[in-house]
C-alpha cells in the first residue's frame, strides 16, 4: 500500500494531520510558504514558516521517493518478477536507501565474478555447495567444468562467488550490519605524512564510537580526508558479523563449514563492507550537514534581523593600512553624498593630522551623526583615530559603531554592485555597503551570497545546492517577516518577496524607472509579468507609504481590506488598543472570520508600520585592547557574538581575530550544552573572560563561566 504522505509527514514532524493536508494542498496550488504562514493560519492550524519549510522539504523527498519506486517497479515488470512480498516492502519503504537495498538483488549488474559464474551454468553447483551434507563436492564439481572453469578448483570458486554475491544482495544482512554499526561501530582517523597543517592534530590517532560523533567532528574529518590530511576507516565487530551471516546462510554441521566461512568472509570484506562503509559515512555526513544547515539558518536569521539604525546620516569607514581607509558618506536613505580615501593615517603624525582634518570636513559638510566602522584589518587603530576625532567640538556628538564587514568586498566586485555604483571603485563600494548595512542590515545583506555573510560552520564542506536553497528560504522568510517598501527596495531585496522571482523584481524596478513611484497595491497589477498568483502571494508583504489607502502600508492583505474597514467603522484605534477578549469573540463571530486572521489585522490597525526588529545595541569595547597582543589571560571584556556553531560562539572583541567560547565554557551549569543556540545568537552582546591566547596560531579561548552578563 503506497505511503499516505499527509499522515507520514504529520507523524514525522509531529504536526496536526489536518493542517498538513491543507498546507500540502496550498503548496500544490502554487502558494508560497510566507503567504501560507501569514495568511492561511486557520486552514493550517497556524503552522509557522519553519514548520512549512520542513513540511515542504519532506514532501519533496517523498515525491522523489515515489518516482524512484515507479522506476523500480517498471524494472521488476520488465524482468517479469512477480514477488508480491517484495513489492509490498518496496511500497512501504520510507527512505531511498531502503528501496535500493530491497532492489539490489534485481538491479541490472555489471559483469562481476558471480555474474560470470552464473552465465557459465554454475548456479546448481552453488546450490549444492550451500545445502549438501554428503561431502562429495569435488565429484559434483566435475559435472560443471566449462570454458573459463576448466578445473574443479575454478568451478568451486565460481560457485563460491555466486553465493558470496547472493549474501551481499540480501537486504537483511545490510540492515543488521548498519544497526550494529550504530551501536558498536567506531571511526579511526590518522594524520597522513603529507599533511603539513596542524589544523587536524585533534584527529590524529583518533578512535571514537560513531554514536559519540558530533556533527562538527564528522565535517572536520570529512574535510581532512578531502585534503588528504587524514585517513579514515570504519571499525566494526567483524567476527560477530561473519558468525551472523554463517548462522542464517548455511546449515550447521556441514562438511563444507570452512568453505562456508570463506564465502561469508569474502562476501563481507569484498562486497558488503566497502558499500556499507561508504553508506554509513555518507549518512553521517548527511546528518552532520543537516545539523550544520540548521545552525547556519539560525545564525543567518539572527544576523538578518539585527535592528536597523534609521534616520541617521552615516559615514562608512572601511579601514586599511597599505591602501588607506575608504570612506563613503550616505544620507538617511542610503544615498551617497561623498566618497574619499585617507592615505594611511597610521604611518606618521603628519598623515594622521591630515586624516583628522579630512574626517572633520566630511562630518561637518554632510552632517554625519554616525560612523559605521568595519571590523577588519586596522579596525582598532581606526577606532583610536575616531576617538581623537570626537575630541573636536564639531564631532563630539558622533556615534561610532563597529560593523561586521563580512562579504562587503565580495559584494563590491559583483555585477550587481557594478550596476548599482558604476562610478565607484570596488573599495569605495565596500565602504558604501558598510554604511548601508548599519542603516538597514537586511536590505544590504540580501545583496551578498548568504554563505559569505560570515556565519555558519564548514559551509564549503556541505552540499552547496542544498545549503543555498535552505539559506535562500531563510532570507525569504525574514524579508517577508519584516516587509518591504516597494518604492525604495532594490531588485535584490524584491526578489526575496513572496511570489516575486528575479524577473518580476527587475520588472518592478523597470516599471518604477519608467513611471515613477508606485502609488497603490492595486497598481502592482500593471507591472509586466506580475500575474494574479504572484499578486496574491506578494501583495501583503509589500509596503507602499505613498498610497492614499493607509492599509497599503500595513501587513493586511488586500483580500482582508473589507474586514479591516468594517473593524475601523465599528471601533476607533484607541478602542481597539483596549479591546477585551469577549469583545474580540463577538467581533470575530460577527465578521465571520477566524480568530488568527482577526488578531493579525488588529495588530496592524493598532500599530501600523511597526518594525518587528528590536532596538540596536552595541558592545562597549576596552580601549586598551587593540589587537591580539594586548590580550591577557583573566581579562574580562564585552563583545558581540558574530557566529554560532555546534561547538560554541565566535565573539567579536573589536580586534581582527574573533575569540571562541567553546560549548564547555558557555555556562557554569553542570549539564552539557547540546545546543549553543539556546544560550546566544549573532548580534547578542556578551561578557567573556580570556582563558588563553595562542598568538602564533591566532586563536583566542574565551569563557562565559562565572562572568556576570549585563
């Protein structure tokens, strides 16, 4: 009986079956995850965007599994195999691996030793060797001598090859061995002589149970093997496995018990173990990748939701020594006012004085109130320069904020950056990006490939396509959670809006260039390529402040405008702010809508144009710490979590090298930290103590144990 996908997903993800069924139907109809999560809560039982992403991924897997089963059944039909038990087991299989194990005996084979022996007519001899108790094997073998098997020894070997392949093809043995591997298997690693890096020292002479491996261990080992720095092998209880095969493949007290053992050993070592080892390491890698992707997604979401600093005129300050410090002055809307380069102000006093005069000139001229300082090379020296600048009366009220510049240089060299700022060199574009990402991190970071934003772990060791898809989903969910001003948004930002692809996004930009500002959501219908389905998916997430219809600048979907207007006709905003639960119930019943939809509309009517991102905060950095050489064990500092991995936090202390708070140093609680994300996320301000500084390898060990957090 085929899998009931709805029920299976409901059980696996622990979601209500009715909601899963509704969500699958909506996805099949072409509605997007953000749209379903926001505007179809009654149908799905308020499934979140994360629920829906997991559901969508599992649905795609089951769809692919169904297609593979069809291919397998077609192959069985062509081979005229009518085994109903086999077909039933394949039908009920929940994974591709399970289907492949069941199909293995019937899969068209390459020319193997066993296949050759079968073609030579040695199958009957193999069956004789398996069951016979007379001990007359050599006499029996003389009956089967043929081309390629001219001697008794060769004929017996051919029969042994057939039996070894039959054992290898038996799915029950593979299930047993994989189960045993999960319980009693080990991985052994050793550094190769060719490896000249100390990065993999931890994995030299490494012997650990598979069950104890963490995701980051698996990814690190995988990287070491790829770089030919590590050798890796699976260690299983071989004798137990061979005894198991003997017990279930051959009769006891056979005159051929030694030959049977040889067959079982050959089948295991030559045929079963290599494929099992590959499959287990592949499964471990997939599991580790899933963990890494989940961590990456969480860190990316937190990074994209870093609050904007609105209404500020900002100087983007991209620090540097040899090529100077690049400056970009932008107004409140991110429009570039001026650009400049400070010739290395750290070289001598004359250049320092000149740089201070230039900085003061631009601060005054462009009415700058905030400086966004990149956290790269020469950042702390630049911070000292800016502190000196603040001593001047005209600059005394300046705010200086350290900004992560991860990906800024990558963006500056892209085609998008060239189209956006054709008049500027890449280094100036980096300064513009740093300034704008302080004003609105989300709007600027969507221009950078998610893998280059500076969060996550082992991102270059994971399946690139799968990682990119998952990260793109996170960006899409965050963009739609916040909402987008259609008239100020770039094509990059618009392309992440529900229902809008890159072609439609560019069409919206072209429409604005030709016709000026868009003045209503209804006008969106006039944009080329933006059809009815795209409109339904995107309309509620696009904000239009210029519209004469106030609802066009809220998250209320146009389909709910009549309801919203009825609510406003019945109550003032002040009354809605003080509405009781009983009054809510009456309204919901009278309007004929669901409570979830009513609550969402109410939020928008009470607090229109609200930004769901919290107020921005920055760490207070120690003035006496400018680089790694200034750190000493025991120091307590404040810093910003830049990245969360499976093994801990990377904390920005305002110097070039981030410090690591290992999972064992996150909390004083006795319990082991399984998930660091529960204790912090990118953008969080934390206080840490320096444990150790390895200046040669540029590694800083930090602890949060016993350190009072603000």
